[in-house]
C-alpha cells in the first residue's frame, strides 16, 4: 500500500488496525511520524511486541519488507525499513470489540486511521459494522482521513481447515455507512476478484478514502 494522496503527506499521527500483520506498516512509516497500532487479541499484542523487540522465533516479515525495498528505488534497505517501523510505533493497544469503548481512553485522536478488511470479519451484522466504523471515526481529528479496505460480497474464508464467517457488504452499503459515520468520501475504488481458490469467495476489493468533517 502506498500513501501518495497529496493531503496525506501533511499528516503526522496514524492509527492502524493491525490484525496480526505488519505489511501495511512498511510504507506508512515513511509518511507518519507517530503510529499507534490496535490489535484485537492479547496473543496478537504479545506476538507483535515480540517482533518490535526483535525476539528470536517471531514471525518473519522480511519477505514483505524486501519486496517493498526493491520497489522503492534509492530507499532504505529492508532491515532499515523494519527499524523505521519500530521507531515510528509509539504504542500498541487492544481494540476491545466487546467493550463499551473499544479503543482505550489514553489513545489520542489521530490524523489518519487505516483499516484493512477487519470490520467485515469482526462485525456479525450490518448494524454492528456501522457501530464499529463510527468507533474508528471517533479516533480521527476533525479534518482527518480514514483509509479503509473492505471486501464485496465475501461470506467466508478458510484457514487451517476451519471456515470463518465474513459479513457480506456491497458498495452501496459501504457508502451509506461512511456517510452515517460523518465522513465525506473523496475516493472510492473497486477491483475485481482475481481469486483462483475456494478458500475465499469475495467478488471485489473496495478502497475508500474519506475525510472527517466534524466531531459529533
């Protein structure tokens, strides 16, 4: 993912919903001075903190950082990229999807919130999806941006031989949810599925860039 939107280059603080992967942090660390990471499970937080501390036996994400380093001509080497991510991260917090306040009070409002796929996975109904989206938007400063990736008409994914539920959403619903959350959509793009597997069943991938106009 590249953060090339001209207004995004002015931003300094970012909250990223991680979901146990660091690949979406690689280019974010080139743009944002402070990154706050939200994880959903205690084990996920523990594993991510082990990666931050370079502990032995942690998940190896070097394939992703090496790939990006090769794409970004005259940029840092892959090891420096990983160290840049570590320096940019100010805090790792738990996003408690079952709690009244999913994000801890001590987390500041930020200039940008980035979410990849997560809301379709953790939300069991469309009403829940809208509530979770509003929770994300509440972490944005007025004038801040939400960068949001979702899947269109996906109902499941299979991992480790187990089938997991995914909330099916379409383009009209995503636009509606964004408007109800107080966002003004600046970009909405769709990419057709290129899947050649039965492990997932989505039709399209949606990308939404939206600006928060005002606080509630």
